[in-house]
C-alpha cells in the first residue's frame, strides 16, 4: 500500500470520527473488520493460549524457552505487509521454541 497525503480538509472529518472510539472492539467498529484488526485479534487470542500452555507446563528446565516465547510479540511491529511479515517470522520462531519448550534438551551431569 502507498502512503497518501491529505490536505487540511481531513481534520474536520477526523474530529467527527474521534467520538467513535467508544465503538472500538464492538461489532459496530467501522475499522474492526480490516485485515490488520483481524490479524491483531487472532494474534492476541493465540498469545493468550500460548501463555496458558506455558503456565501449565513451566519447569526450571524450560524456563528460558518460556521467557523467549512470552517475548515474541515484541517482534511483531509495523502496519500492513510489514506486520504480516513480522507475524509470519514470529510464528516460525514460536514453532521452534515450542518444540524446545515441550521437550527441553537434557543437560549432561558434570
């Protein structure tokens, strides 16, 4: 997508939209059905499920992987295609970390 420039005529329109912030997250949210908003809701739901799994299976052996998993959303930044790319990369890393979290490598005894 291309960035667009708007003139000063847009400010009155934005002032009309400002009170509609109460509609965010409701079925009446005019922007709630956009691709980005749907992605954000899916990412949030997936993250909540991930945290539940981490809490259920947390042990000293997999603590480091749990911390890395919990920090993955920090990597999902940007808008539009940038956010989608970052979400795909984070999902790949999550799959690797989840595998390790579920079966942490055994450490040799000294």
